[in-house]
C-alpha cells in the first residue's frame, strides 16, 4: 500500500484506529449516574482512542484509585457523597497530596447550592463545574472533548520538558558513554513528544556498539547484524547495545533496512523509521512505534528537520569521544612504558576497571570516577627512575635497592605536580600516596587513615590485589583464597577496612575483570 495514501492528511479526530484509550474516572454514589454516563459516551473517540471507564462510589474509593492509576485523563467528580464535601476533598487530595496537575477535574453536582460554583472555582484547582441537570448527553460529549484535548496538550508539554531535562543533564558532561546515551534518550523523547507522545522510541546506529562502560567505534559496512540500538525509551530502554535484529520483529527490521538502503523516512502503520544522514559514518535511524495519531505533512517536515539535526549533533559528540579515547590510550601506553611493563601486561587496564568498580561501590560521583580512570595509569610513573634490574629482581633486595624503589613515589609526584590540569593533579597525588598505609606505616609521608585521599586508598587496594593475583618476576600468581586471606589480615593495617569490605562483598565482579583482561 502506498504510504502517502495510508497517511494522507485527515482532520477527522473521531475516526477510530484502535490506538489505545483515554482513562475516565467516574466518581458518584449513585449507580445509575455511572450507567447513564457510560451509555452517553459509548461511541466516543478522540485521535483514534476510545474511552476506558473506571468507577468509584465514594470519595475514599476515588482516592484509592488515584493512588494506583497515574494515567487518569479526566475525572467526573460528584461533590456530595458520603459527606457534603467528599468530592472537594478528593480534588484537594489529587492536586496537593498526589501533586497530580495533569488529570482534568470536572466537578458535577446535583446540589449546586451545597458547593457554590464561584467559591469552588476560586478555592479549588478544578477545570470545569457543571450541574447534573444541565449536563445533557451532547454537553457531556463536548465537555469531555475539551478536557481530553487539554490533557493531551499538557502531557505533550510534560514529555517535552522531560526530554529537554535529559538533554540539559547530559550536556554537563558528554565525555562518558553514559552521558552520551542519556543525551540521545533526551533527543528521542523530544521527537516522541513532537509526534504525540509515543512511549516507545529508539536511536539505532552502525557507528557504535555500546555497553554501560565502553564505546567502541566500528568501520563496519552496512550488513546483516551491524545495526544496534544505541539508546531507547519505553520497550527499547532495556535493549540498548542489542543488535537490532534481536530487538524488533522481522517485519519491523525490514522497514529499518529499507530506510537505511533508500536513505529516507519510512511511515508504516503506527510507527516511523527516519534515516539520519552522516558525513563521517554510515548513518543512523530514529525509530518510533505505538504512535497515538496519524502523521501529517507538518509532522513529516518536523521529523525530517529533527533527524538531520540529531545526526549532526551525534557525529560531533562521537568526535569528542574519539579524542578522549585517544588521550586515554596515550596515557596508558605512556604509563606502561615508564613502568617497564611489556605490551603483554594488562595490569593497568585491570587496575582502571577495578578502580572504577570500587569507586562506584563507595559512592564517588561520576566526575571523580571519570578522572580516576584517566589518572590511575600514571600512578607508578616514578618507577621510570628505578633500574629495570631492580624491579625484576628475583632475589631479596638490599637496603640501597629498597631505598631506590621508595624514591619512585616522590619522583612521580615531582614529574606531575606542576600541571594545571585536574586529571594530572590527581595522577600526581596517586603517584605520591599509593604506598601510604591506613595504619600510618607507609611512605613517603607516613599519612594515616583518612589523611590519605580516598582515591589513593582505592588505587592502593586494587594495585596490591592485582599484583598478588598475577605472576611477577619475583613471585608466582597467588590463589584467590590466599589473596582474600591477605586482604582480611591487612584490613585496618595496610588498607582502608571499608574498601576491603566493599571488595570482598562483591569479589566475583573483581575476578570477572581479571578474567576479562588477562596478561597475554
């Protein structure tokens, strides 16, 4: 079927396409009122959505329903029920206690004198006031139409606000993969709002495959399994990093492949697949499903403009990520070279990953964790002054050799301390403090307990943990049982006891990092 025909402009809001329903709560202590209301609105439809009725026969029952239903669009609320002001108390409860300012409240009463319209409108945040005697079937229809349109527009505004909030939050730091994912989630939420608050949306790309920790750029050609869900809302939120073929149906995948092949926007049924052109990558897709209304010409224009702008922003962010990844690699390679480590050693990679894991467990903020990852590879830079023959010596060290080794902490600090860059300043501190001990018997300054910065305490623990578990020129690899026994024994002596406990509480996670990055 031709897509243009399928989605031709149609201003008839009442044509039913089975796109869901609007939830309407009827609150009245007279059962016949519920029956008559449902009968009068039985054929109601707005934007292809019908009405779903929920009934409450008292104010208290209405409050309970509001607690469990956060998607009530309109409530038809009687005033006089178990008490003369039961309905007013419900309105107050919804607005003030539940902080629900989305539901449209239509007060209707059979006793107008009991709650004068002027007083109610002034004192309560309600949206309409009707006497039951004036509310004919036609007027009820009109009132519900107006209330639902208002509710629909408020929800669109709220979705836009949430999307902008995500983008603003992510804009603070676009250097980590998590912020990049959050940024794209904000983008797709904005597009979903433009098209009527689709709850299910995804950004799909061949440029990157992502996990919660890393971003890996890829030069893959377009093919069978190169499309990945990079960021998603709704049903796609749990599918980030999943190959697209595994995330959607074969029919939906065919639409995505068509959009990528033809480099165009495809409209079909209740979803949209928009191709996003890229100068540096193979392009990407914006995918939305479960749209609540038809896509008109003005919407199509917005989708086109939006998709072009999104890919430009994403390409620029990827360039930033690539620059940072290059910096990380240079720091790691430099640290390995100055520590006389071979290219076969993954000691620094393991330390970086374990330091992040431990920092997350003790509650460091994202910015500090990010800096720690960059700085850890330089913690032992001072060993560049120690002869390789001493570092790899397999027999006991002389006093002079021990003295030379201990000098590396101060020397590493002197190399780095004059930098104005926060990451290098942190590296200087790690270089100086990573041989301090919790009990004050370390070097070079004999710092004790919390006098040692927590990031240095983290580096110290993961450094020793890795050294014990892996073979060194002067020792074989130890078993995990033996390493665990040493950690317990040195808790409160060499190491911060809280950090040791955090590590022991989730030892399998640290061992998983060891398994992931073994020495070649």
